C-alpha cells in the first residue's frame, strides 16, 4: 500500500521536527491514516532524524497507537468492572458474531469495522457502554448493538 508521504511531511512540519514532538506527530499521523504503517514510521524517523527503533518503541509502548490497519468504524466495547457486571460480554459476542470477527480477527475484510475491547471508557454510570469512533452509546444491549451496526451500514447514523 502506498501512502501520501507529502501529507506526512506536512504533519511533521506542523508539529516540528524535534524529537520532543514525536508523540504528537504519531498521534496526528494515526488520526490521518487510522494506524501507523511501518513504512510511514520509517519515513518519520528519517525526517525527524530519530532512529527507527525509537519511533517503533514509542509506537509500541503506548496502547493508543496501532500498527494494524483499522476499519472506518472502530467499535470499542468496554469491559471494565461496571460494564462487565452489567453484561458487556454478550454485547461483544453479538457484535463479533454479526461482523464475523474474533479476538484474532478484529477488522472486517472490507475494512468497514474494527472491534476492540477496552478496560474502561470512563462512562461507568452509563454502563454497559460502547463507542463508535469515540461517540458514546450508553445502556447498550446485544439487540441495541445489532440495530446500531445495521444503522451504520445503512448510513442512518454518523459516527
């Protein structure tokens, strides 16, 4: 896959080429591409005059960075204590079943959906909760999750 390295250079230029700006550069690149491809991280290292190992170590240290391509819609299902006791696992099971995904295969073949579990979304009072591209959907049930996915597929809801 080819990437617009000119756009990556624009991001680096806007953030600054100093090593202290690496995390910000990686965040902005990931916002643009939805993940951090190897060849792009190598380009960042070269442009910022940082070792490739340093860029990869930062990208792999922080949980927010992804080295794998994600779908257009990233569904995060909370499995923190409040959500777990309010039955978040049946929601996760239903979503994975509907999208034919698993823990080993988190992204659909058409790159439309990625499903992840997270330890906490910070919305315990709304449990169980899931997010789609950081938009919060509270008091979720397997049935509501099924309708949400259908609405996204049909373009009835924007996330």
